[in-house]
């Protein structure tokens, strides 16, 4: 595996972990009743954006 691809994959993984932590933190601030909906509102768009940018970065690293 290419070294640049490995670095991109590790970066994507770390970003997803950070997004998960931030989404859990902010959803817990909203209260127990609103937590699932708020978590999904924060986490899903962030992960989709990260995956799309990550795929573009992997294509760029392939060259």
C-alpha cells in the first residue's frame, strides 16, 4: 500500500473518531429526550462530508 494512501486513511479514521466524540458531547448537552435526534443531526452530515472528501483525497493520493 502506498504511504500517502495510508496517511490519508489514518487521517480519515481520526476525523471520524473526533466527529463521533463531538457529536456525543453536543447531543448530551441537549438532554436525554433529544439526544438521539441531535446526535444524528450532527454526526451523519459530518461523516458523509468526511467520507466524500476522503474518497477524493484517496483518488488524489493514488497518482
